[in-house]
C-alpha cells in the first residue's frame, strides 16, 4: 500500500528521534519515497548523514544552503508529498504547528502541505498531560491532522507513563491501514448535505438555527479520503473544503436545498442528510426591511418541503439513505419513527441532553440505529472521529 508514496518525515528535538532511522528503513523497504526534514534540535539526537544514507535523499534542516546556494522550497515539498508524518512530535513543535508559528523548514512545509498529515507525540508524561499540550493536540485533530497516540511505558526521564512515541513497525502498519481504508469507497458517489438553512423574513432578517456545518463537512472530508466522489450541498457556513473529490454547491433556503439535493440524488449511491433544514418558512417575505416603528404582531409560517421524506419515496434498492435526528426528549422513539416513516437505511441520533453534542461544537456523541432496530452507541468524540464511525457503518452496508 505504500509503494510509490511520497512521504515527508519531520523529526523534532526528542530522544525518540533515535527510532526514526528504523522507520525510514521500513518505509523504503515498502517502496515509499522518503524526504526527511529535521529541526535544528533534532540534529542533536540523530544525524542528517544517517538519514540521508537510508532515505537516499539529503536530510534537510534549513530553507537555504549557504554552501551551494540551494533553495529547499517548502512549497514544492508540500505539493510533492502524498503524506506527511511529524515523528517524534515534541511539545514545542506541536505548539508551533497549532499556532502556525512558521520559524523553521519543518513547520513551513507543514503549513504548505496539501496532503494528509500524521503526528506522533513524544515527551515526558507531565508535558503530555499539560493543558497546553492537550489543547494543541485537540486543535490539530479538529483541523483534520491524524494523531498517532503515544504509548505508556518507561520514559527517558526514568518515569513511567504516557508519552512514548509509537514503535516504527506500528506506525508503518497504521500508514498502510490508512491507504487500505482510503480505497474502501472508491468509485462510490456520495451526496451529503450540511449546515443550516436561512428562511428570509425580509431582505435583512431570517429564521435560522445554530448549525455550523461541522458534522456534514467532516463526513464529506472522510468520504473523499476513503475514495468516494462527494457532492456537498452546504447551507450558509464559513467552512471550506480542500479535497479535490468534493464538489460543493452553496444554498441558503430550504427550497434551494431541496432543488440542489433532488438534482443530484439520482446519481448518488449514498445520501447523508446531515443538514439542519428549517421545518417552517415565512409565508410572505417582505420586499423591504420591516421597520420597528411599523410593528409586527406575528409572522405567519408554512411548512417547508420534507426533503428526507421525498428522498425516501424516490430511492431505489441500490441506494442508501442516512438521516440525522437531533432530539431533546423521547430520543429513541422519535428516531425510530423517523427511520420508518422516511424509509431510511440508517439514522444517526444525538441528543441535546448530552454535554458536548449538538450544534456549534467540535464534538458529538451519537447512536446509530438501523432498520432492524440495532443500536450502535459511541462515546463523545471529535466530529471527525464521528464521521469515521458513521462511514464505517455505511461501508458495512455497502
């Protein structure tokens, strides 16, 4: 799975750097091309000569080589790589990556990378448990970087606890598994909705909700990483996509969402309706801003089109339809009823009663319910991890 892959390994100032020559050798044995970048402090733990010999490429530290005038372009390396691995990742470098402090070749390359990024922390247990380190790791994971959890064991300080960098053989196995997973949805067409809808009252006011779109965008990213072709229908949100397999269409209202979804539904193998679509919209929209002095006794509302129910009526036996249910009471009963009445294959339930779940946060706690009333419960996780759990279940059904 790693043959022909172009991999950048960024080494930082940690004693665990002594493991990286073994990692480089294993990756080369798998057929990968490896480019090593060291911070200045990393050179105290492992020599560029050793790494250059094993990788058959100059191991780089500085953007500019004063001896021969060579410019080591972080931009070119960021475009060249299929994958970047920062290992070991020290507390200092994690902080720089999280804040964007681009004061060395490793971090400037990280900021330029267009590829998936993995990082394997290595430090003493108190540094690893410090709130600053925890926050930096959480920030990187929210952005989509992949954490290779450190192991528990004896540390360089003589203490024992979490902070040991994962072993090279296990890191290689994880990278291989990533590329195997990356083909699991190859050739499948996904239609995913995300974000809120805004229902206009007048030219400057609307009825909306607190949905950020984070869950839908995480699903789109994860599906694309697994090889799917993704059509993303997004309500108003500040979020962006970068994966070339995602085609994005922006809408505002529930009726625009309906038109965009229906236009793309016929070609979809899997449709995931994670958008928080308004149930009601104003019956009449004022053409001019309503003045406070005019007064407004009420706004008469009418139901919006039930997009999920419409899809359920149209879907073929070869199509999977997944809905979401955000409930505040009778969660399982309401989700089960929605599953049946709208002809869904799966429904993803989350409750506003669960701390850390719902709108506008980076985490979620879900339960997946299928047609046979099988329940699959998950702990509170990042929305990226939740997206992976949902797609694992969809992959099983496919």
